[in-house]
């Protein structure tokens, strides 16, 4: 619970941007106050970053996720990272008004910093995308953004547009998606 309060403090006080920019002095001053330099907090944070960056943990995207099984008392914390995956494909088709169908996807692939499986989350993301695909060919554009921990779940905003060969015009959907981390 202490870690969740720490993350909220960082978010509410604009310190996430300092971490993302690797502004160790700005972060240390905002978190520890004007006496931060006396204890060299900025130097210590910089050294810690240098020591752990070889593990490819991007501090701006490390999130702690509390997975609830039977309530908060029985929760498990996980440190997760993600990479954005991009896929672009053009498939020639005489059924398309422009002679080809286009698939353009941008979505997160989750990784666990503690070695636990994120397969369920990644499968649920791919199933969500798949639910918009046309059976008989069509265009599909899917974009994920604003990936975040909302206090209880790891979620992201999505926008999707699709046009199937049997449709008179494209359709559009958007919302917040919660990957399944079980």
C-alpha cells in the first residue's frame, strides 16, 4: 500500500515528468524538499538508475499493479513494463474499393520485471483487437494510448476503426480497455 501512495504522490505533484526526463535533481527536490542535496538524493537516484537500466526497465513506464483475487488484503503486487507493438500490412483485394485492405495496429505488449507471466494480459489485448477484424476482409486501424494504472487496474484508452467488405461505411469505437492479468 505504501508503494501505491508513493506513486500517487509522484503523480499528483508532477514528479513523473521529472523521472521521465531523468531530471534527478528536480525529482529529489520535489520529493525530499530543498534539503535534498545535503543527503545527495539526486546523485543516489542517478546511480540507481545507471545500475538498473541494463535490465531495460523504463522508469517512466514501470507500474505497480495490484491484482485482486479476494480483496486488497490478499493482493499481489507486480512490477510491469510494456513495449508498444506496431503492425502494418496491406493485402491486395479486388473486393476493396481501393484495391487493398490495410491493417494498422499499435498496442502494448506487457512484460513482468519479476519474471511472472503476462501471457494472459497479452492474449486479452490480442483478443480485443481480433474482435474487430472482418471475417471476409477489410480495413482495421487500432491504436492504444494513455496506458496507466488507475488505482486498481492496469488500463489503456483505445480507438478502433474498421471497414468490412460487406459494410456500406466504416465503423468506429473507442473506450478504456482492461487487460486480464490473471
